[in-house]
């Protein structure tokens, strides 16, 4: 196998991983932009999305895409309730809100451990066969993940740009006080923003489930990578998260191709530190949507 094919396959793998990081990071930065709260339970919502898809596909024999859609709706509703019932007193209280989300993460992780056990679970492939494009063979299951992730991002973009609720949400992200003066009611957008944020994490987890294993501890690494993406892109910046997420996924795939996985991880962290030194406010500064 020549280097062109290897690099092509690494590019496809990097795009798949980068899109999953992107979904995680956009949800993470949306929550921060709306509530000014670092959601350390974000990885657990990713995990819950994967378990929900697993249960619907394996236990109830639902089609995969329908299972993902149901998982996302449940995550949005659950996330909105969590914000309203638990996080409401900590809106824009970064330190105490962070502590509460750490506790929430432990609760969700241990609840999943009690329900599903510690052993990794596997889902059947969502699409059989492979497609060859320009000499590069790509599993159809990965193509489905890429197309679904891109479709979700396009729908999110259209929602944020063209719907009244999306414009209101963007106004709250930009400046909640100015938005309130203009007639927007921020209190209505906090549950919505948090619900959509954790819904995006659940989508990433549900799409990941057929590609990797599912376990109660699976959200830790994606949370760390999403946090890196958000810092690199700029806290509260959705375009910055998009750029940083894809770059991180490609960098991880390329470095793993040429280096060992541990060396690749070390290199990625070094480059993240360098990126933070060069762009201390992120690629696109804090607070932009």
C-alpha cells in the first residue's frame, strides 16, 4: 500500500474523528457561551447518547438513524430539565457551576455503571461494505457517520442563523444584558442552549457507538479533546470550535500514522500549548458566535 493511499485513509479517519470532536466542542462552547459555565458533565452526556443508541438498536431492534434521532430528542429534553432543576441557580457562576457539573458527571457515570456494568459493549455495524474513491477504500459505516454529522451541523447552522429562537440564542451568547434590553428574555434561552449543547454531545456519542465500544467511562477522553478544541477555537466561539475540531482530528490521525499513539498524544498536547501561546484568545476570540 503506497503512501498516498495511507494518507488518504488517514485523512478520512481524521475527518470522522474531527467531526465527532466538533459536535462535542460546539455543544460545549454553546453551553459556555450561553451560561458562562464550563460543563464538566459534557462527556457523560456523550456517554448517555451512546448508551441510548445502543439500547434502542440492540435491545429494541430500531433502525440506527431513528435511534440516533430519538436519543438526541431525549438528550435535549433531559438536558433542559437538568438546567432548569439543578443548574438554574448557578447561571453565569463559573466556579460553583463547574463544581456542580463535576458532581453531575460522577452521578451520571455511576448510574450508567450500575445499569450497564463496567464491561465495554459493542454495536453491530450500521452499514456493510466499503466504497472506493480515488483508490481510497472507506467503510460505508464511516461514510454514514460523516454524512449524518455534516447534516446535523448544517441544520444547527440554519437554526442559529435563520430561526427566531436561534437568533435569540446567538444574542444571549453575544451579550445577555444587551439582548434583554432588545426584548430577548435570556431566562428562556438558558435551558434551550444547555439542552442543544448536550444534545450535540449525545449525537456524537450515538454516532461513535457503532465505530468503537460503549462503556460508562467513554466520555472522559472526548471531553478532554472537546475542551482542547474550545480553548484553541476561543471560548464561546462556534466558528473557532469548528476550525479547531477539524484540525485536531486530522492532526491526531496523521500523527498516529507516523508515530506511536502515546507519542502522537504528547505531540498534540505540545501543539495545543503552542497554539494557546500564539493565539491566547483562541483562533476566533471569546464570545463570538
